[in-house]
C-alpha cells in the first residue's frame, strides 16, 4: 500500500509535498520523510538537496503532519504495508520500540567510530534488541522561555519551582501594562506533547514517571497527583483555557507575539523568537524547567523495504554527520547529538545558548519508551488523556491517575511488557 493508496483511504495527507532536486537522467531516487515543526522541513530540504548535488542523485521530500502521534500513525500504516514509498524516516526518540523491526540495523552498516561520536544515551534510545535502528539527528529537551523585560519590570526572579512559576506569573500580570497578556503557555492538547509537559511537572514535584526502570506502573502517587493538581489550577488563571488545544506552534505563536510571560517549549523556538521579525526579539531568556525537561529529539532510520538501502544509509550518514548538524544548529538551533560540537568555538559564537543546553540534555527526564517497547503509544495516550481530563476540570487528579494506572497495568501480559 503506497502513499496515494493511503491518501485515498482518507488519511490526513493534505499537507504532503514533494520537492524533486533536478539532476542528470538515470540517477537513483530516494524519498525522505521529514518533520514540519518550525523550520524543520526547510532545513531537511536544504540538507537533502546538498547531498543530492554532491552525489548526483535525486531526493524527494515528504512533509509529514506536525503532531507526533499523527506522524506515527502515518508511518505505522506505511511500514505495516511494507510500502517502499519512503526510504528514510525521521523518527522520534520514543518510537524505536514501536517501529524498529521495520528498519535496518545501522550498527552493521555504519563504522563504530562514527556511531561513537553521538551521546551514548541517544544511541541507547535508538537501539532495540541490540539493533541500532536509527542514527541520532538532533537532541531535544524541554526548556522554559521567559520575558526578561517583564520579569525585570516586576522585580521577579526566574522561578525554580512550579508553584514559584505560578506566583511569578501572577505578580507580572498584576503589574502588567499590556492589555492582552497571559502568564504561561505550554502544550496542553491531548497528544504526546502533553505527556512531555506532565512528566516535567511530575519531575518538579518528585512524582516519578509513568513506568519506572523495572517496568512497574508508578504514576498513581501523591507527588504526581500534587503536580497535576497544581497544573490544573493554572487553567483559566495564569494560563488561558485555550491552552488545552495548544501544541508547540500554538504556544510559540502566543509567546512570540508578546502575549505571554512564560512558555514551555523545545529549543527550536529560540531561533524563531529571536528572529529579525519577532516582536519579542532581544527580550527573551531561556532557563531550565523546574525539575528538568523531558528528553526529545529525532533520528533518521532506513526502511527495510527501501529499493536503494545502501544509498539511503549514505544519505542518513550525511544528514547526521557533524557538518550538517553544525549547520542545523547554527541556523535553527537544532541541538547536535555529538558532544564535540558543543565545544566548537565558531558554533558557540553563533549560538551561545547551546553551551547552556548541553547539561540539560544530559540530565533530561526520559520517557519510559524503552521499558514498554511496542506498547508505548498505548501507555502514553492513556496517560495524556487522563491528564487532559484533569486540566479540563472533568476529573480530580488522584482519581484520574489511579484509573490510568489500572488501564496501563492491564496492557502488561503476565506482568511483562
């Protein structure tokens, strides 16, 4: 089943776009599926075009849905059908357990020294049953954006706790001069982004994660309930009710237009809020989230069903190599996955904020994708729906977490994932 057949079945592919690099007749052709958040797609296109020009081949780009769960659904359908439409997939750091069986083992095709250049924890994240199913392309970690000018005017320090953030937001709002200002925006829609946000709230309260390292379901605990109760109290107060429908770009749109004091987002937003046309350029700071941010990021995987696997591996090696990672970091602040690049003086001069992000990446909160494997999406969706119910005022935190824990526990068979 190919892309056109899936589109005929009503899959949301309205934003699908193909961009062919013109090359000599007879060249091989590859297709890569890139992300579409912020300038992701543009950077992917530029990198793919550079590889095509270097090798004399063609590259077609598929622009996938911005939301991770929608993109995952598209990929699952394509891969389950053994479709050969896409050779290289950009996959989320939490997907290897769900999709890895459809990808080539790159540890057999990429020199060990090349693999060793990446952060070990990222290589571990993309390894399933000993197979390296993707090469890390960029690292991510949740961070706190704040308006330096508004905090200074109100005499407020950058908060280090979640209750402190709420108090700081209220103080700035009480002293506001802008008429359309809110305190805090984040990713509150019922999707994977809410799982990230909620686990960051839990981390700030010592509430743990959904499933611990041993595979036990742990989300129903008093600290987690306290964190979720705190977050629910923001809705309609420091956070607008509309945040319940926000993903990354909706939150960025509000913050970048100058209408929010604080924002939780990924580092990609830094290059945009500080861009030449940004209304808040020069007035934004970035800081760690209370308790730490969730680890994110993307890797590039080669489909087992590719007609040109060797060429696809070469494209992946090029795009994940140090030169391309350096370019993406300088232009779009996509964090490199190689520690050596955080010591690159030219890159740090261009993007000084990278030096502050490296320790956050190394200490980031990790979602339990490795523990639960193929069931991660079921686990996470159960969790984010429970969280969304609480934020929307439809359930009490402790009861919602207890129900979610029972549902997640039933996903285990014989006590094992």
